[in-house]
C-alpha cells in the first residue's frame, strides 16, 4: 500500500518528537493520535495567507498579474488540495 501524505507527515512528526521513525511499531491508538495531530495542523493551514499567495504568484505564471480573482482561485485550489489530503 502506498503511504499517504498524512502518514508521511505523522512519521515526520514522530521523528521530530522522539528522534525515531518507527511509526509502524506504534499501537493503533498512538498512530491515530499522531494522525489526528497532523490533521489539526493541515486544517489550520487550509486557507493560504497573503505570503503564501504571493509565493504562488511568482511560481505560477497565471497568477503573476496579482489579480484578486486569480488569488481567490488559488486559495480555492489550495484548500482543495488540503481537503484531499485530509480525506485520505
């Protein structure tokens, strides 16, 4: 089975907290706790701020004109990506 972004993030969180990356050795409750923590962080980042939108402007030519409509479209796409990650 392919590891989801949520599982990769949970592994990274575990490693940053304990110095060990042995997510598979954890019991189901501890894995669920780490995954819930990752979901909480992703949910908090669901709406990009101006700094994130500005970064997208420089990397996505279609947003470079800094049009408010394009900024809203980027924010909607960003939220959709986060929602997809949260749904796994």
